[in-house]
């Protein structure tokens, strides 16, 4: 039972650390929704899109390479320091190169790819670019502290970034009254002190600036094949926002702002999903490696419990849509109540994708990931083009659900192709029945409400309660045996 206690403890830590970076967005939702207009919130969504692109071209996947190669040199501190120093210098050189290009051509590129004339590089992009550089450098240090098992350094960096960024945004929005621009500039001035302190700490510790070209060759050999995948993954993750910005003409920023706010609320589910998965996945991988029958049975139970918890969170989230918007969000964004239900359901196929990638990673079949993301991207583009003319912004939400579903289906296809469907996932029949029933009932009723013009903030509140009723009704029917064993589990945990 100590194994379960340890699992619960590690899960709690992962959840807390997972929520901290995005805690800024949640804490600021009541303030930003009041202080910013719909279009200004749309500008923040575009800022997020720009951050994603810049991170790929400046970061070049080097954070992942650092995580991968750190353990090759971790017994030799001097080599680790040289590796990190090489990465820092490479990021700064890369940032300088792209900074010069964007200085001369940034406005032209923004105008080429965006349908609005408000979001320009000279007005918004400069500070977003600089903040992204800070974020990449801080990310390298966080990996360093984590791998070095220096929790104090990791915690101080995370908390400092959180508090200073939060303070900077509040000053920019509330004191200087600069709206979205104030938020962007405030985030930059909040992150830059942490970056400078970390650089000073690191280079004062190693006493010199180190750069090894041989490390750069090794790292680029690892990251170069990943860059096309990262670009496809970026487009896959952001196709919904790109389509909103492109599809609603003069009102695109308003629609993007409302959609982005509702989407941000829904990402709380994603953080919990990945935090829990990061906690249980080592147990599953260990069971697969040991080939022990009892360990494999235990890992399947973990995955079944993980599945039930996330489904339960999703239905509770949908049911509380009205409460979330009424209490925390300004009235002008309350149309998002109509979107949050579907934007919460997208994490059902996401949940399946996360679970079903276990055999891909375990069997080193990661070469399939770019193809899976590409299939999902194509599905996203097609479904948006079909659904937006029919359902408007709600069509974007449904298309996002279709995109996530296509990602899972493609994953399932590759697992079947490589004969990797024997790890117990197909034994989760009752879990599958529960999930499919909830999604099907909600979407069917949503479509009926839409067809008969019942979709408004009042009627959608009643619809959003139904998934919780379905979950509560099916749970004791499908999982009677598991529920009856809970008192014994809690008793053993207490002891």
C-alpha cells in the first residue's frame, strides 16, 4: 500500500507543478475578462500563436535534446556545465539571427499570414519575441535543476517566474491601462529579471563561458529531424485558432477572443490529465519491462482508474460551466458557456491518445508520431472548412473534437499495424462504454438543440448537466465491484 501512497504523493506534486505555469492565466481571468475587450483577448490568442512559432525556430528542439543527453554526461559535472553553456549560447545566437530578420521583415510577415491589421510585429511582436527567448532560457535552467535533483532551485525559478510575471501583467493592465499590450509588455518585464539572475548564477559558478562545437553537432543531429514534426504539431495544436482568425472577417478578433478564453478554461482538464499521466506512466513502463503478470494487472488497474478520474473531471467541468463563467468571467464573454461543453469533450479522445501512445513510446515507434499529427492536422483543416460555414464558431469547437478524434484513430491504426494492441487497453470495455455513451448523448442533444434553435446561455446550462447524470447513472451499474472495494482501499491507505 506504500506504493499507492507514493503514487498519490507524486501525483499531487505533478499536479501542483503542472498548474503553476498556467496559474497566471487562471488567476488573471476575472481581471483580464473585465479589463480587456473581446478583440484584445483575441490579440492575446495571436500572441500565443506567435510564441509557438518562435519557440520552434529559436529553441530548435534543444530543450528536449538537453533532457535526452544530460544523463549521458551527468556523472561529469564539467561536461554538463559545458553542455548547458553551449545550449545557452546557441539559443542567444539563434535569437539574434531571427531578431534581425524580424526587425526588418516582421511587419510584412505578420501582414502576410494574418487577416487583421492590428496585430503587428512593431507594436506587439517585439516584446512577445523577447519574452519567448526568456522562456526558452528559463526552460533550460528548469530542466537543469530538475535533472540535478535541486528542488530548491527548481522551486525558486518556477515561483519567481510565476509571481513576477503576474505582477508585471497586473501593472501593465491595471496601472498603465494598456490592455493586451500592457499584458504582453508586463509579462516580458516580469520574466527578464529571472533570466538575468539565472545567467549570472550559472556563469559565476562555472567561472567562464564555455562552448563546445562537438556538443552542438550531437544536439543538432538529434533535433534536426524533429523540427518538421514540431511544425506539424504546432499547426495541429493551433489549427482551431488559425481558422477562427481567418474565417470571421472584421469580427475575427472578437470571435477569437471569446473562443480563446473558453479554450483556456478547458485546458485545466489537460493539465490534470498530463499531470496524472506523468505520475502513473513510470509504473506502467516498469510493468512492461518486468513482464511480471501481477505488475501488468496493476498497471491496467491504474489506467482504468486514471480513465475514470479524467472522465469524471470532464463531466463535472461541463456541469459547472455556468458557475465558472458567472463567478469568474465578465458578462461580455458569457457566450463561451455555449462552447465550453464541447471544448471539454475534446479531452476524451485526448485521454485515449495519451494512453494508447504508451506502446508506441515503449517499443520505440515514435517515427509514427509525425504521421499521426499530420493525419490529425488534415482532419482539422477539412472539418473546419466544412463545419464553420454551417455552425459558425460552434463548428470550430466540433472541428477541434474531430481533430483530436482523428489523432486517436491514427494512433490506433498504427498500433494495430505493428501488432501492439495486447497491453490490456481492449480489456477496458466498461470504461469505453461509459466514455462513448457520454460523448454520444451530449453531442446528439447538442445537435438537436442547435437544429431547433434552442442554443442559448439559458438552455445550454440544462444540457451541460446531462453528462454528469449519465456518468453518475452508469458508474454504479458498470463499476459496482470496483466501487464496493473503495472503503477497503481507503482503510489501507489510512493505515
